[in-house]
C-alpha cells in the first residue's frame, strides 16, 4: 500500500537545473530516512543524497555543492534540487525511504519507480 512517487525528471542542458520530488503515500506511521539514488546505464545504483527526519543530510562526493536535498514539515515528501548539472549526472533517479507502516513496529526500505534525468546539449 505504500508508494513513493517521483516527479521532475526530464532533459536539461549542461549547467542547468532540475528539481526532483518524491511523495510517500499509504498507511505510513512514520518515516525516518529519505533519499535519492541513481543508476546510469551500465553502472550500479549509487547513493546521491539522504536526509533524516531530523534534517541531517549526506551527499555523495560527486554532487556535493551542486545538489541539495530537503523535506517538508510532514516529512512525507523529499526534494532534490540539482544545480550545475553535468552529463555524467544522467541517470534514472530513484526515491528511497526507510519507514514504518501503520500497525508495525519495524521499518523497512521502499523504492520509487524512478524518474529519468538526461543532461545533454
């Protein structure tokens, strides 16, 4: 019943910006960590950024200073502001959340279906 739905992907020129969003929905009790991973063609999925419910963040070295992750007050939505985009940022970006469903005392990982970001001239 829990879903993570991403949006905001698309085609952008090198040096441009995009803002990805991910909304968690369903019978959710609470959400701890949310983040973004990406997978480029021929490469493994890698962590881009993560943010805790308290607002602590971590970024991959490759995106530090260019990307910013944030959450809303309800902690059910996460954004990824991507600036100074490079062709090597081209990938399918996946939303991630570690959350607890209603009626459960443990958390588990959830993944969105992904949104494609293409950085090209």
